[in-house]
C-alpha cells in the first residue's frame, strides 16, 4: 500500500469504554506505549506539543528516555496499514481520517443540550453510556473523564425528557436508567425516570421509584429527597383532601 493510500484509509479509535483501534473495520493489536499515545491524542484533541506529550506519558523517566519512548511508540503506530498520527517537529495530532468516538459522543451530547434542536432524537444513546477508558489510571485522564461524564449525564437526562415529550416512554425510561447508572444518587436523573413513568400513566411505578430513591439517599447519605422530586407525586393543591 502506498503512503498516500495508507494516510487516507479510514481508521476508528475508540476511547469510550474499552480502548480499540480498527483499520477498515478490523481490530488492531498494539502494545501499551502506542495505546497510551493514541488515547492521549484522542482525549485531548487537536495538536499537542511533543514535550507536553512526553511529560504526561513518561514524565517519571529522564527526558532523553521519554523522547526515545515517544519515537518508539510513533514507529509502532507507523507500521499500521493506516496513517493515524501526523508527526511534526514540535507537535503531534491525529490525522483527519481517524474517527474518534469521543468526538462523536461529545458532539451528540452538545446537540442534545442545544435547545434549538429539541425535536431531534438520536437513533441510539450508546455513545453516552460509558466513561472514557474507565479501567485506566492516568493522571492526565482524570479531568477529561469527569468533564465528559458530566456532559454525557446531562445529555442523557435531556434525551430522556425529549423522549418523554415525544411519547416514547420505554426509551425515555431506558435512557434515564443509564443516567442513574452513571451517578446513582443524582436527583435530576431520578426525576427524569419518574416523569417518564408519570407521563405513561404509571403513577404506582413512579411512586415505587421515588421510594427507592428515598431509601438510597437514607442509606448512603442519611438525608431526604428534595421538595422538588417529592412534588412530582404530590397531588395538586386543589385536589388535596382538606382536614375535618
């Protein structure tokens, strides 16, 4: 394969959930160094200075050794049948032909949080279900992982509300559960779930879910739910039974 053909060949880089590189749909095995380099470039996006990359990935070894490890990682990546990294004198970045699921996930999330697109519903919420590389313990990853986690949870809640408004209650409930799985004590996620059950006419199920949330808060934090979520199942003022 020519260099130009390799550079233009589409590759997929997955950092949502498990790390994976696919070239023409076929998974590619890589050692730890190249995997960490590709993940770093995918998570941070855009051009990254070489000295910043070596400092973040191999900062515990002498600078000369860190640079050697970077060169080795780039060489191993360069052996793949697709051009993944654009390597300049001072900067590194993924090539435009590399599709990164994190970029797709962030774009989907931002679209769901944009009020102007409230009528648009995605075909799947899978890109919003997992964290960035949850099994990796890297200092450079922590902030971006949490930032994306908060973005995707807000997007899941927004999607659940949209699906409820569209009458797609089963999907709305499924998406709300995904938000709860990401952050089990998050009240706004439970609100989305309860609202979906209420909109479907299942008040008893909604009441059961509120009870589950009450027990969870009591067990974990020793506190009660807020008035906001309690009010979802409170009868309107005009329907409340007056005292004797």
